[in-house]
C-alpha cells in the first residue's frame, strides 16, 4: 500500500498543503498546465524555497496580474461549473468539487443560508480556487491508497476579514473541523484556514497513526509568517507498507462493576451487541480494599459513543465510564460458503500481514445447527468445513 501521512503540527492552509506536495515530488509544471485550464486570466503559481524555524520548505504563491478582478468568482455554483468545465482529470475534478461542497456546507451553516444562495468571500477568490483545485490535482497524481493525518493545530485571538473581525478559528473553519482531532495552541494567528480544513476533511481517510511504513519522500509546505513557538510548516510523508492489514479507529469503553447480579451480564451483552458494539468482554479485577469486581470492556465505532454509554449506565450499576480512542489493526476478511457432506457452511477467512496461509474459521452457528440436527460432534463438522474450503481453493 502507498501511504500519505499529513502532519499539521502548525496547522494547514491551501498553499501550505500544495507546497508540501510539490516538495514531496508533484510536478509543478504539469500542475500549472492543468490549473490554466480553469480559464483564469493573469493567474499563475510560483514556488520558492524558504526557511521556517531553520527547516527549508516550499512556499507557494498564486500570482494575480490583475488584482482589480479579485472577488469576481464568489458564487459557489459558478466555481463548481468552472471546475467541471476545465480540462482537469476527472478524479481531481470530483475531489476539488467535493472540497468546495464541504466549504459550502460549512458556510451555509454558519450564515444560516441555503447553499443555493451562497456567495463565498475569501474562499471564493481566484487564489483559493487555485489552491483547492491544485491540491486535488496533486493528491490524485500521487496515486496513494490511503491518507492519514495527525491532530490539526489551530491558533487563538481575532482575525480581520472582509466581513469584519472574526474569532480564531474562523466560524467556517471550526465548523469544518467538527468531528476531527484538534489541538489548540497559544499562537495568536490563524494557523488553520477554511481552505486547509476543507482539504483535510475531504481527502483524509483516517485521523490516526498510519501503519508501519518505509518512508520514501518527505515534503514541507511553508506558511506566510515566522511563528515563535514552532516552524510554520506542514509536513507530508510518502511511504510504502508491506503489511497487508487494514486499520481503523474505535472507541474503547471501560467500567468497573462490583455490585451487579452476574446473570444480568447476558442481557447487557445482548443489548450492547444489538446497539452495534464490535466486541464486549469482561475481566476479573481487584478494586480498593481488595474487593473482587468485573472490568467491563466494550469496543464500538465513534458515532455510537453516546448510545453505548447510555446502555452501560442503564444496564449496570457503574457510576462512571472511561473512554479512549484506539487504533485497531485487522486482517483482511472475506465471507464465503462451502458445501460439506452435511450441508452448507459459511466460512470466514482472514489473510495478510505475512501469514503463510489464510486463517480459516467456519461459522459457529452453522456448525452448531448441523451438529445438533444430525447428531454429530461439533468439531467433526468444523473439520469437514475446513476440508471443503481448502479443496475449493485448490
């Protein structure tokens, strides 16, 4: 797998993102040729090497020869039409439109308007359109399989905009960052812009640590100013992983229970699994004063956090739940069915991560049903199912 890891330790803007990918190896000439097909007159991009906190990076500037026309392309519909009418490759075209749609959703929410009536300001200027479209072209040209990102740094204070003073992060920016991992800093500057937030929100597959990779290239995109607390750079890392497993991020719930009727756990487990829990298990523990207790552990997707917490509070005697986000790595799994002398059995197979052969797991419920109906030993049905699967794969 080809992995791109974005490290926004000083935030992210459109020009920083595009500069980082050019430093990573994206062809600036090919990028410029596609951007010209947007049809803007007097618009070009320029790259230069700069130093931020003793680290070199690429500063990307959008050059506008006629700044009097600045602000003429603020209608979201017109922006999308311009992108779709260009000669940019289809994948990049779709990605650029998705980024602008995300911005449109955020701006509409902030201003209480419909996207149909939306007019963008700074984000609708030609330079922002070039940044976003260029980012989509650059990402598509890399041909990566998965994109990861770390926590997104944001600043504090106020910023002057066409609409007056705005808090940092700007309202549209913080709307775009909703649901993403954010770290607040003491920098009194706009570290993350709406353009940068929209790019990451749209392109990133997982805001978590990537799997182990062999680093191939590193790129730095420079911001406009020098910062006091950190180099004003966005880092992008391109690498390959030979490990063929999948990964995602889940929420782990933990609760200590020491005064609950043991038979109640069956109902609790059923309720949690019915709500969508990925796994539920208990561990015997000793609490204070050497009281024996049960540690309840539940794994679930992030969007189920409130639902799972509610069930645990309702169905157990615990007064508190600990939660944490946890990276989960999984072997690739497939479900198939095989015909055995006793009937059809579903098989789960898992492969990858250097295994010499796949792990084969006949479906328990199928094997149990056959064993009971035919008076057979459960393991006999298991073995026949495995033999049938291996024979079918030859």
